[in-house]
C-alpha cells in the first residue's frame, strides 16, 4: 500500500512514539467520539426546535380549522336565513304592489261612481230648484192676482207640464182632488192616468175656461173655489219637491262623506303600501348584498379551512417523519459512540500499549539494515528513483525509494508492481474524473440557464398577476362604490318621493276643497238668481204674461258674468287636479323605474364583485404559487451557483493540469519499470 510523504520521511530519519500509527488512531477515535457527541447535541437542539414548531403549528391549525368550521356553520345559517328573507321580501313586495294596484283601481272606480252620483244629484237638484222656484213664483202670483186675472194658471200649466214626467210621485198626491173638480164623470176619472189628467187639467183650453167662468155674470157659480183648490195642491207640490230636494241633498252629503272616508282609507292604504314597497325594496337590496357577502365569505373560509386541513396533514406527516428519522439517528449515533468507546478501551489498554511499544523496534532495525546492507544494485535503483523524484516530486517514488533502502528486493518489486498499477489506476481515475467534471459543469451551466429562463418567466408572471390583482381590486372597489351610491340614491329618491306624494295629496285636497267651496257658493247664487228665470217666454201664438208686480226686482246685470267666471274656475281647478294626478302617476313610474334600474345595477355589480373576488382569489393563489416557485428557483440557482463553484474548486486543477499529471505519472511508471529492471539485474550503463 502507499505510504504518505511524512511517513516516508519519518522512516528515513527517526521514529517518534507520538507519531506511531496506533497513537494517531486513538487520537482520531477520540476526535470522532467528541464530534459525534457534539453532533448529537446539535441534532437534539434542532429536533427540539422541530418539535416546538410541530406542536405550535398543530395547535394553530387545529384551532383555525375548528374556527373555520364554526364560521362556515354560522355563514350557512346566515345564507339560509337570507335566502328565506329574500323570498319573503319579494313576496311581500309583490303582494304590496298588487294591493296598491287594487286599491288604486278601487279608488278610480269609487271616484268614477262618485262623479256620476254627484252629476245625477246636481242635475236633479238643479231641476228641483228650478221647479220649486217656478212653483213659488206661480203660487205668489196666484195668491196676488188670481182673483183679478186667471191668466196665472197658464204659467202653472207650464210648470206642471214641465215637471209632470219628472216628479210624478209628487203630482200624484193631490191629482184625484184636482181632477174631481173637473166636469168629468167618475168613470172617466177612473180611466184617466196621471199624464192625461195633468195634460187635461192644465191644458190651455181648461185654463181659459176657468178664466171665462170668473167673468160670468152675477149669479153664476164662481170658479174661485176651484182655484183655491189648485193653489193648495201647488203648495203641497212645492213642499213635496222641497222635501225631495232635502232628502237628495242629505243623501248626496252622506254619499260624499262615505266617499271621502273610503278615499282617505284607500289613500292611507296606498301610502302604507308605497312605504312598504320602498322599505322592503331597500331591505331586499341590503339582504341580497349580505347574502352575496356571506356566500363569498363561506367560499373563502371553506378554501382556507381546506388549505389548513391539507397543511395539517402535511405537518403531521413531516413531524412524524422527522421524529422517526431523529430516533433512527439517535440509535445509530449511540451505536457509533458505543463502538468508539469500545475501540478506545481496547487500544488504550496496558497490554495493547506494551505490544505497540515493542513493535516500534522495526523502524530502528530497518535503519541499521540500510546502513549495513547497501549494495550496488540497491544504490543504483535508489539513485534512479531519486532522479525521477527530483523531476516529478512524487511522494510515491520517495516512499518506494525508502522501501528499496529498507526492504528486500522481492518486497520492493511487489511494491513497485502495486505502485505501477496504482499509477495507472490514478490515470484512469483522472480521466474518468475529467470527463465527469466536464459533464457535470456542462449540466450545471445548462441547468443554470434553464433556471434563469424560469426565473425570468416567473418574475414576469408575478408582475402580471400583481397587476391583475390590483386591477381586480380597483374594479371591486369601483363596483362597491357604485352600489353604495345606488343605495344612497334609492334612499334619497324614496324620501323625495314621499315628500312629492305628500305635496300631491295636499294639492289634490286643496283643489277639491276649492271646487266644493265654489260649487257651494255657485249654488247659493243660483238660488238667488235662478228664480228670475221662472217666468218663461210664451210659445208662439200665446198671450204674453203679465208684467212683474210692483215691489219685485230684476236680477243683477253682472250675475251671469260672475257665475260664468266661477264655473270657469271650477273647470280649471278640476283640470289642474287631473294634471296633478297625471304628474303624480308619472313621478311614481319614474321612481319605480329608478328602483328597478338601481336594483338591477346593484345585482349586476354584486355579481361582478363576486366574480372579480373569485378571480382575484385565483390570481392571489397563482401569485403565491409563482412566488413560491420563484423562491424555489432562486434557491435552485443559489444551489447551482454553489455547485458550480464547488465543481470548479474540485475540477479546475484537474482540468488545467490533466496533461501534466498524466505525463508525470507516465514518467513515474517508466522510472519504476527501469528501477525494477535494475533490481532484477538489468544493466543500463
């Protein structure tokens, strides 16, 4: 076997006990034991840190998984509640809208019926007032003038014929009494219906006959008795019409009061339903936002819990593996320490020490043998090898030279053969090492290039993903801001709509009160000025009526203008009311359109936020993965750089001096061959 240069020099000079191989072995064993013990201490500290990390990580992840499960359960309950609330609110909104529509239809129907009833009442009241006024004038005229002039009966006839078909029930009261005073038989009276009797009674011929009777000579029966009878009937007719007018007015007031109560009730219900629609719509929007947030939180929490569960499984696996590996290392280390302690015990024993001291004499004997047994062949071989050592500085040749001086030729030749084999093997090893170094350096450089390309790709990917995350975050914030603004607009629009509706209700109430007051005032004027219209112009061919009696007055010349103006105001007020109703309907439609558009925008933005949050989560996940990959790549590059440095440290000398080393070994082999030949008796002189 080869000897070190130091050992060869020692053998050539003198031998010190401290450099005895056994002593070195003992020292090495002690060093190994010390290093193994220190390694165990370092390994134990690292294991304790690992166990602390495992315990802390396990506790944190188990707590996180538990909290995540509870959070998911709570979110699922919230989602279920929100879904039910959304369905309930949508149903309540639909029901409120339907109820509001029904109430509006009912109000429109009631207003139409009320308008019709009021129109019928106004027409009937006007006719009754006209008839009452005309009858009053006729009665007054009869009472003043009948005894002197029976022409007033012509006016009464006109009144009766005008009102007969409309107020038949009143005229029927005293018809029999009137008809009984006519020159008709009982059979004729029984066969005469109301209209015929009236027409007969108050026909111009009968009335002229009555006037003729008043002009009969003395001794004839006067017709004043019949006129008195007629006057009584006319008064009863007037009282009946006044009673009917009072009943109709009372019924109209009652109907108007009932309509106002119904209208107030319907309007109150409509206002309540409007508020319910608005409040439920706002609640629906808030609930939908809360529902979407709960769904997103559930997805995020579920993903985090799954990640924690996966991490915990990996942690358990890693910690279990670390514990098993540590226990295996402790076992191996203990066995190694036991072996080292046992070897030290054996080599340090007194018997072994005595044996090793006795063996030190071989070096001294070899030195004396060299001094006493040198011969020409040994000296020549040594000179040859010494020349070669001077060229190659080979420790192996130096060791061989020492062996030639100390050992027998057979042993030296064997050593030469072994040395030549070893030198050839070293050449082969250098060649293999050279090829391996070149290959490893090429692979390292290729891997470094690929890692740099991968690093650049990952850096670009990370930059793109960070931009994507920022853009999605900005989009989410913008969409949320639009949702907040839409909700604020809905709230303000609801407040504005409520104020507008309140103003509309007040406006309509004021307009209708104005119409009512104007109609009442107009009716009072008609009561005053209407009676002057009782005296009608006679038909063609008829005698003119007598002029108004002294003390009467004509109607004011400006009454028609005033009453027309009042009627015009009533018409304008009603038109303004209709315009207000139309404007209110338009405002309500615009408000509902705003709600629909706002809720559509909110729903659209909520979906966009959910989608963008999912995309952002994916981008963040990809970003985290890319950063981890970049970290791995950077670690790989650092490892490759270290590997490259190690390869160059290990291989540069060999690659640079491969030819020189090979040539030197070849020369050593040739020198050994020559020395061997000399020792075998060859002569190279």
